[in-house]
């Protein structure tokens, strides 16, 4: 993706920039398996 964020993701992030910024900062040093677990929990509605 050459370092670009899709327009779909840009739209989503712009709706709640502080929230997504906080989320990304909190996840930046987490291992992939931890991030994937969170994604799956949110996607599956188990949170």
C-alpha cells in the first residue's frame, strides 16, 4: 500500500480522531497476537 491509508479508513478515523489515535498509541507496542485477539473480540461482538 506504499505507506498510504485507504480512503475508507481515513473516513472512519476522521469521525473519531482522538479515540483512534489513543487506540493506535495503546496498541503500537503490543504483539500481533494481542492485537488480533482484540480485533476478533470486537468483530465477533464479544466485548
